[in-house]
C-alpha cells in the first residue's frame, strides 16, 4: 500500500507541476502578444518630436528628430545579433537642434571582424544637421558581462547613468531606435519586442501533453494493466 501511495503522490506532483508550467508559459505568451499589439498601436500614431523624449508613456512611438551627431562618443555594443548574425549595435549621441538635449540613437547593426576583433566596421556618420526617424525605446538591453565598469568604444553594455557621468552629456532618459532602410553601413532590421509568443504557446502545450502522458501512464500501470493480468489469471 505504501508503494502505491508513493507512486500516486509522485504522479500527482508531476501532473500538477507540468500543468502549472504550461499555464506559466501560456501567460508569458499572452504578455508578449499584448506587448507586441501595444507596440503596433503606438507605432501607428502620428510621429512626435523632441518633446516626447521625457515622456515614458511615449515608448515605441515614432519620432522625427533633427540634430547633429557626436561621432567621437559612438559606442559599439558587442555580441549583438541581427538576422542571426553576430556583430555590433552602433549607438551614437545626437545633439538636438534648438537646445542642449542629447539623445542616444541606436543607429543600426554592423558585422564583426572576427580576424581582427579590435577593428571596427566602416560606418559613415554624416557631419552637420541630420534628420533621424525612429521609435522611442529604453536604453539598449544589457547582456550578462563579467568584470567591472567598461570604457572605450567597444563595450558589452551601456549604462545610461554611467555614460552620462562619463561624458558630461545631458542625455535624455529614453533612447531612439533608428528605423528605415539600410544605410551608412548599417542594417536596421530590429527584432520586434514581444515577438516569439508562439514559442511560449508551443511550450505550454508540450507541458500539458506531459501532464496528460503522466496521467495515462499512471492509469495504465496502476489500474488497467493489473486488471488485465488479473482477468487472464496471470
């Protein structure tokens, strides 16, 4: 009896855990779907100007900014992928016209030189006033990195507060992810935040299938098979 009770307990725990993990994955998928739909709604609204840089509610809104690049402060964020290829995200401060505000612009992606890791790919940075169209975004996502604070043009991560203190630039709290066709040696096929929900839904069904399998195996070995053997006189 003790053995049967332990088997039943193990089956119940396994089924409950698999069901719970399935619902957790389903919830993650729903969150990503909602985020993706919210982004699409924001991007469909009319473009804003520099006044939106201080509005956290304006994230993902389209903006059109005019200003001048500060190329000597360009940062190359390493180990970033676009179209499954490793390379750099190129981030350059843009000083907005008509004031002192500076915004970090994630200008695009450039490939890595794996034979000369210190070599930077050729990226053109126009001089003089430019117009940049993009969408408001949080500062670039951080990757796991060993070591302390980074310096130099090639970095793993870029902390907005530290970069503000390092450069003395009056940086806006939001950044801009530049959009549009490839230009200046940069690709701009940014991964869509909130995409990939279908994977979470798939994982949810897998966990629920595991729960069903545990239930079926438990019923088979603990009830159906013993009764068949008993009926055959085995």
